[in-house]
């Protein structure tokens, strides 16, 4: 998975990686400064020295997750941009499937994003962070569609993003051995119906 936010200090990155792991494994209730310190193998008080409040921790982690997933999507967009401009969706399905499988092989980012999305429904500040990241993602997808002459506006890109979110969540609940076949079929159907057909 692409590393987010290169401007982060090494210590801050260690803390956010640890927070990501804690959130993925224990959910929001388990995400505390002490739990992050333990996960990072740092002295107690390390996390709170950088991120003094729980709100600061949640906000920084939301930005970190959004940046990481966004960087992966931007890389996928660049890869798709170099594919032939024809009606063969198989290369698009394969590239998208590879990205999704890489996320599912190391699902911490996906699990954390789900937890943060639920919290954002109750927290306007987190909702703004995720909303900005989602808008950027929709713009990337809309750019892919426009480049292929298939866009029906940002609304179509938003539908595609929402559909892919659902596919990822469904795949996350399946056994690892079942995921490649499921993703291949679901991504092909979705790209065919929403993105690559007139």
C-alpha cells in the first residue's frame, strides 16, 4: 500500500501506524493514547505528547487513512490512463482487482476507514475530512471516465465509488480464497455497467 503523507515526522508516522493497527483490531472503543503507545512500543505519554486529545488523534488518523487510500487510487488512475482507449474492460478489471486484493491482504486501512466513517456520522469535523477525501476520489474517478469519453458527470463517478465501496466491504467478509473470483466478477460487472458502457 502506498505510504501516505511523506511530510510526517518519523515518530508521528510510527504513532499513526500504531493507531491504525489498534483501530483495525479493537475498534473505536479500544483506540486510546495508552493503547497506541503500547502498540508502538513507546513510553506512556508519547502519543498524547503529539496528539493531546482523543479528537486530535481521531482527526490525524482520519487524515492519514484518507491520504493513504487516496494515494493508491491516484496511482491506479495513472496506470489506467496508460491503457488503450478501446472497449476491452479486462485490463481495467485486472488493475482494479490487484489494488483491491492488496488492500484486502492488509485490511487495516479498510477496517479503519469503516470505523472512522461511522464516527464521522456523529462528528462534523471528521465528516469534513472524509468528505474532502471522498470528493478528491470522485474527481479522480471522473477524470478516468472523462478520459475514456464515458463520463455522465460527477454523479456517475460518485455512483461508481459507492459501488466499489460496497464490493470491498462484501469481499472483506469472504474467505481469502474466495476473494479473487468475487472481485473479478463484481468489478467487471460494475465497470461494465457504470463506467465503460455508453
